[in-house]
């Protein structure tokens, strides 16, 4: 049964979707079956980042609202044979309950090793809906104080969910500024937030067209931190 990992942040624009997509790609490259699920129904963009926006017939809201079967809403990402996108292409005018989303995820979970859940920013309904569908959480922040303050609030709220661990990803790291002492080191961010640092992702000028880029090393580290010894052993065999 798939591990369900929610990617949250508090503040918007700090890189949740970027981290979700790059992590999903990395796990798929390692051979895991991954579904990247866009639970950011308002500002959805997983399909664009993965370059599958023209391939969708149905989306997650069609599945949630019963217009199609959950697996009909899965889009295979052409470049990666084991990567699927459960994207969200429209805004629903209706209330979407966490239970309805969970049922859709339950129905696809047996086909996958990982469900990566891209969450909306903020600490409102959409964030709770995404968190309540997960069993593990990643928290993304930048080294900026405003993002860290929001991350700290989210970390506090996530305690209610009793995830075994909330792993930190520090994004948009500028080594030059860290060296000059103009911004915090990712380790200082982690110690201020009292969270384990799983990866530090550099800010890159050059983003590939579909957004999955050469921040490869950071995402290798992140995948490596998330995978248990048994899972790695299973792939080596
Ligand atoms: N490490 C990075 N280097 C350069 N640009 C990045 C990086 N991470 C995110 N971005 C860019 O920042 C913007 C916001 O990122 P996104 O992942 O959409 O944030 P969120 O999902 O948290 O709102 C996007 O344009 C994205 O391409
Ligand atoms: Mg996003």
C-alpha cells in the first residue's frame, strides 16, 4: 500500500509544488510507482509543472464528485513510466470533504508505492483536507523569516495529526548569501524550527521548461532520507 506524504508550507510560493514534483520524479526514476496528487484545488499547477496539462480528460475533482472512476483521472507522465499525475484542472464550486478525497486516494493507493500530496498554502480548509489524507508530512520553507514563521505555525498545527516525523525541506537556498552571513544556513533554519532537515534545495536561475530541473542532488538526498533501508534493499535486489 502506498505511503502518503503531504507537502505543506504555510506560506505560498516557497516551493511546495516544485518539491512535490521533483520528489515524485526522483522516486519514479528509482523505479517506484508514484502518483503526484494535486490537492491545491484553488491554485492547481501540478499538471503544468509535469507538462501533462493537455493530456487530461478527467481530473481529481471529477473523481471526487463521481463523474469518473478514480483511475480514469490518473495521467501517465510520458517521460517516466511509473509516474502518474492526479491533477486538478478546475475549481469546484462545491464543498469538497476530506473523506471524499480520501476515498479517491484509497482507491488508487494499491497501485502505487507513493502518493505525494501537493497541498495549498495557508492553514485553512484545503490544508487540513490534504493533511488529513496523509500519514507523513514534509514542510517546505525558505530561509526567510516570514516563511519560517508560517512554517513554525504549520509545524505546530501538524502536531495534531501525530505524523511520526515532519521532515523539513529548505528551498531557495543561496550559498553565496549563506557564505556572506546574509541569510541563515539551512541547518540554522532547521534548528530554529526544531525539525529534522531532510534536504536543502538551491535557488536556480535556470528552470527547465517543465519545471523539473537539475536540483537533482538535493532531491536525491530527499528521496534517500525518505526511503527506509528495506525499500532501498528491495530496489537493489
Ligand atoms: N529552487 C528553486 N529555484 C528556482 N526557482 C524556484 C525554486 N523553487 C521554486 N521556484 C519557483 O518559485 C515559484 C513558486 O514555486 P512553487 O513550487 O509553485 O511554490 P508553491 O507551490 O509553494 O506555491 C515557481 O515559479 C517556481 O518555479
Ligand atoms: Mg503550489
